[in-house]
C-alpha cells in the first residue's frame, strides 16, 4: 500500500512538472527555431547580376550554419520593383529576404505605383558590400583627369554622347546628377543592358559612361578605355592609380556607388534581425567568401540596421530630386 501511495504521489507531482518542462522546451524551441524552413534570398534581378552573385556566394554558407536550405529566388522586372514588392508583402518571419542594390531607392521614384515605400515597407538588416562606380571614356576624349574632362565637355556642349544600360539605371542617374551639378550638356543614349552600351563605348558611338569599376577593368587595362575618376571615399584596390571624385575637386559623388544590402519584411521581430546580422557577419568574415567577393569587384562594407535605414532615406530623397529635375522616366 505505501508503494502505491508513493507512486500516486509521484505521478501527481510529476505530471505538472512534466507539462511545465515540455512547455519550457517548446518555448525554447520556438525562440531559437529560426529558420525553421527554407529561406529564400530574393534577388530582384536576373541571374548574373551583382545582387545575384552576392546571394549565390553567401547562400551555401548560411545553409551550413542554419542546417536549412537557403535558395536564391530571382524575381526580375520593373527595375527591381517586382522582387522588392514581393518581400515587402511577405510574412515577417525572416524566410523571405531581399538582396537589394541601391536601385531600391531609385526605381520607386520612376514609377507612379511601385507598390511599396523603400523607407517604410522594409525592416533593414544590414549593408553587405559596395561596388565603386567610375566615369569611363573612349580615348577619343583627350583629357585624362576629371578637371580636364569637365572643362572639355563645357567647351563642347551637346557634342558628346554618354551611354547607360537603360533609363533610370544607377549609371544613368549618376551621370544626370553630375550634369545637373556641373552644368554639363550631354546626350543620353540608353541601351538594353550594359553589354550594348560597353560595345558602343569601345567603338566610339558614345564617348563616356558611368559603370562599375570591375566591369570596365579589362578594357582599361588593355588601353581601350580610360578611367577618369571613381566614386567612394577612397581609391579602389583594383585601380589604385585612379583618383576619387573628391580628390579631383567634386565632392558630391562620394556615395554614388552600387551598395548591396539585405532587407526583411516590415515588422520582422528584432530577434530574427539580430540573428541574421550575427550569422551573415560570420559568413562575410570567412576568408574564402572575402576572396570570392573581391574577385567580383565587391568590397565588404557592413552596417547596422539603423545606418542602413538612414542610407535608404538619404538616397531616396537625393534620387527623387535628381529624377524630377532631370525629367527621367522608366523604359
């Protein structure tokens, strides 16, 4: 009889204790469960774009850390608006993440109904990398430095053409900003992508262009094009002999580069944002990852969510004014 009473007593106390431990276990699992299923890195451009390359470099490393599949989901269209809008309207659980380039702050100002607000409709996670831009010319233009180029263009208004991969692209807006600030008169020739623009720059049909340093590097090294100035606060490692815009007397082009960043849907919990920051930082600090990114012309430049949010706000305001002042419309 005492043994039965002892057993009943044990069961009486053990059942609530077991339920409590189970509840605590489930709570702990839920708290640390992210990610609990496949994570999509949404790239709002085609395969081979800068954001696609970045996503494909970091995705397998994140998969290893999380023991979950991390896939690259290309959703191109409308200058990146389609993919961005998809993430902006996704559940705030961190399983759909936007791999954005700074067109996020440009494209909404080119369309009447972009579907989202770049400032209000995302949870900034972190800035990841940057790719410096450069102004590149065909050798038909005599000047070899920025001051000489500006003087030359002012002395020959409307005599030279500049190319871009299309209306509203970062390459287009960078040149229009420079035109507006310096009072230059150039004819814009938009192409359907960077390839056609580069071909005609090499052939002399257009005489200058903004482009990423990495994409122009082979032509510059071969002597077929001249790189006049680079964006950013410091000279790039790929062509350290080319001065920055600021070094050469133009102080409004420092931040005119291609930055890449990660965003989550709005109202994503801070716990998920913090885990993303921690784990993505771990991946970006892997030596092999650094080498892969550097080979693609991408320099690691991380930020806090607050810094990224301020960058988005500042760039959105600047490009909104540039687009309005230059009367730019999307293709």
